């Protein structure tokens, strides 16, 4: 159940990131930071999907750990976009809360899997 929720939440988050990236490009004419955000923000869910079919628990933990790194990087880009006035505080808080929730779920999933290895 937990992985299913994580999978769904990461997909919804990726959709928000894609829409933000599109907005940054079309309205703010910001191309570099938005591409970095798009890459890391969508990688979270992609790696979770990869982990679904991991070859072993070690492979699962590895993929989930990389997803966790991408979530951390995404938080960096979100902060940078807010602090350089490319993003409104309200939107930043919404996406940051989603990203922090994903981060907590990833940490929990990794810890649980490691404890069963």
C-alpha cells in the first residue's frame, strides 16, 4: 500500500513540476533553472517506478535512495526559484510541502527495507 501511495504522489508531483516548468518558460522566459527542476522533479517518480521491478532488495534501496537524492535536489531548485523571484511564495510552499512529504515517505521506505535485509 505504501509504495502505491508513494507512486501516486510522486506522479502527481511530477505533473505539478511539468506545469511549473512550462509556466517558467512561457511567462518568465526562464530556461536553465526550469530545466534543472524539470529533470530532478520528474526523476523522483521515475526512479520509484524503476524500484518497483528491482532485481533485489539492495537494488530497490539503491533506486529509492537515488530518488531521495533527486527529491533533495528538487527542494534546492524550488528554493532558488523562490529566492530569485521566479516563483511565488504560495506556489513554493505548496510544492515544497509535497516534496517534503515524498522525502519522508522515501526515507521511511528505505529504512523499512534495510531493516528487512
